[in-house]
């Protein structure tokens, strides 16, 4: 176990996340700014941080607290306003900042918020650096405050939106245009509500926008990639060619084909991987996914000569494996696609553009391009628990072992605690839908009694 895993008092699987003014307080944000600033204060140059946010009401509070923290230890602050998480990662590198911060709780509702941190290379921080920040949070940070003449400065960056739009547009191959393509775009009332419609329109598409009227409270509420029902209805109503749904911080994407059928991250990875293989663009003869990706994807990729490596859940684990082994395509079933030729983190808009490039290149309907394989039946259910270790109880262990035997070699069970909520997630998969359902239900019953 790494040092970072031992000391995770505040950091979860994707930065720090929790109830605004409950877990994520002004005091915590101030300390995170100070501690992070001190960690990245290396050398004698003028240090700077870029800070972006999504559209949650609490973003104002956290942004100001983080700014005060960074400024108090002598770090200049560049405020980007509401921008996607991948824009923060990109601008951290582009603006030669020492650190980047995204204020967001991703796909959660407005009550929650979070703090995601990026190093100067645009990648999320390692466990070791997070552990250093954790240690500083509990120390006497007042002893490290800057002298009055050494305080940092803060200013807003008006060009952030335009810079990200240009970056995203350049990822679409030059010979390909979106002219004549009717797209319904759901921005989840989140961070992509300005940049995503603008980029697609400038590339020639007819864009019908929804979920682009944030009010501080409606982020991810009945819209976005985790609630695609409204998008499905709109695609059918408008007879659109495709629907695109981002999540609250626009680092994941879900597509809806012209028939109104959702297309998840597994299908999108299959589209990109096969296209890049045909074009000689795969840096390795394979991709990286998590334990949650469907076995149907694995079987399909194997049939066309592409391997599939699995990691623990979380895009940071996918990215770590990609970097260590030289892959340039990876992602999660949930719609986080990491295309490292372009970005250091998941990017919903860029991933959508890569899939639309294949649609244009093949001159076929989205339903034909994006249905590469038939998914195996996959059942996912959650159990909420109050305390303790329900997974360690003998009765639960016995039921899980029995379930694995019943599914056999042609099936899978993935049982794991959530990294952000007091939930245990149970996923079963196999060729026999009824058997998978029974196995999952038996485990859920055992966990419910134990919890």
C-alpha cells in the first residue's frame, strides 16, 4: 500500500469531494490552497495556479477560499471561471502554471462539490503528492505564510473559453467537417455549457442545445450523461443525427444514436480503438479499461486483434496504466475516455468529436457506427451501509464465493465500496441474464442484512 492510500483522510478516488459547507468548507479550501501552494513552490520564479470551476452555487465560496489560500503563501492565481475539467488540465500546461485546480463534484448534484488538483504537466496528482498535502493540512500552516510584500496576486483570464474551444476543434481531422449534422447537445447545466455548443457550431454542425441554463442548483438534475432520458426524447423529437450528453464537469460523455438508443463508453472506446487501429494510430495494440467494462467489449476487441487491460475503477487508475505501458486510448464504461494524444485527462467533447469523425469518415448512421458489439447482460446494484465492514462478514463472503461458482468462467462478479459514498456496488455479468440477476440479488440480500 502506498503512502497516499494510508493517509487518505480527505482525498478520495478523484480529489476531495463531499457536501458543500459540510465536508468542503471554506476553512478546508483555504488550507488546501495553502498546502498545495507550498508543495508546488519550487524554485525562485513567480509561481502561479489556474483555477476553474463548474456551475454549482458553492463554487463561488470555494473559489474565493482557495484563492485566499494560494495568495497567502505567495502564489499568483489565474481564475478561469466555469470551464470543463479537461480545459483546466490543458491550460495548466499551456499557461505554464505550477498547479491547476478544478472545483467540481463531477456528476453529483449541486449540494456536493469537490477539489481536483493537477500538476504542472496537466496530470492529476500522484498518491504520494496527495499524501504530502494531507500531512500539511494537519500542520501549522500559519508558520509558512508569506511576508506582505511576497503575497500572490489574483486575476481573471478572459480568454480561457476561446482557448479551449480552439484546442477542441483542432482535435478533429482537418479533412472532416460536421456540416449538415444535426446534434442535440446536453450540457448538464454544467461546466461545458458555453464551450461545447460553440465548438460544435464552429465546426459546422446544427446544434440544438439543452441543459445550458445553469442557475447554481440545476447541475446534473434530470440532464447530462447520468440522466439521458430528456436527451433521448429530444433526439427523437428533433429527428437529430446524434445526441451528446456531457456530465457536470464535461470530462465524460454519453451518445444517443438517431433512434434514441444510448451509446456508453464501452461502445465509444470500441469505435475509437478500431478506427485508430485501421489508421495506424494506436501506440500499443490495445486499450486500457476498468473492471466495470463489459466482457462483450473484451471479446470484440480480441476478435479484431486488440488487447484490453483492466484496472481498478477510476480514470486515474486507467491513466496510470496508460502512461506506464505506453497506451494512448483508455477509459471507463461511464463515458470517461482518455485519448492521450490530445489530453491528460478525460474529455467529453474531444471524445465525442473523435467518434463523430468516424461517423463522417464511414458515412454511416450513428446507430451503425456505434454498435460494435452486443453487450453481455450486466446487472449493477448498490447497497447503502451505515458503518462497519459488511464485506468482511462470513455470511457475505460465503454468498459471494457461491455466486462466483454459479457464474463460472463465462461470467464475472465485481463487488467494491464506492470511493465517494457509503455504498457497496455489486456488478454481475454473464451470458445468462436470469442467472446473473439471481446471483446479484442473493449478494444484495446478504449485504442488506449485514449492513
